[in-house]
C-alpha cells in the first residue's frame, strides 16, 4: 500500500526546458480510465514477454488477470517484477505511463469480489465474472488476479514533452 501521494520530479535529460511535472492526479486519471494495458514479464530463460490486457486501477494499484496456463502467469511463477504500460500511441498528445513494480497474486475472496465488480463497472456486463476459489471465473475459464503496487511510475507528457518520475515508499 502506498504511504503518501508521490511527488513527481521532471527528468531534465528527457524533457523540454519549460516542462512541469505531471500531477499525480493526472497520472491516476489515465491509469483508472485506460481501456488497455501492456504487461511486460520475463521468461525463465530471460527473454521478455509483452502482452495487451484489460485491468483496473483500484486501491492505489493496477490489477490484471490472466489465465493460469498463459505465458505471463507462468513467467510470474519465477519472477514477479513487471512493467505495466498504458497511454496513447501518439507523439504530440496525451500522457503515457509506465508502472514498475511487483505482481502479487490476489486470492482474498472479498477483494476478488470487489475486483469482479470493478471489471464489470469499467468494461460492462460482457465482462461479468464470478469470484471464487482464489480466481475470477467466466463459465469454465479461470483467471488468476494480480496486484501491482508501484515502486516507480514514469509519466511521459507530450505537450510539452516531459518525463516525470514518481517513487513510492511502501509499508
């Protein structure tokens, strides 16, 4: 759990001279409203794996789910460090974000129910899932849920171009 609202610092090496730090509230807005995230994990042999997926920003963390036999789930069995990215694939508009942290499996029944509700609220009734037995279920399909508490968030603003770094102190 994040202990305080982080203060962003502009990295002058990658920012225009007139750039101001991106406010944390703006980063949270983008994280909460993103329709798609890109998850980066590492295979056991060290090769990277990147995949698009849906997720929710809830309780100050990114949450995503994946099938138990999917590559990313297998990768997380041996290495929990991940990067989750989202934003706009446009050079001069919007805000891109990179959340770096550790993915931890969520199995608490109450939290899984809250996340199931969060997925439905965000993506509509077509994404209605049930929580039980430590997973989210849609019919016969089961998905593990992971929480990523940010260790660092990088915000890449585009008007003007600025790289803001947020660091977190976790309890």
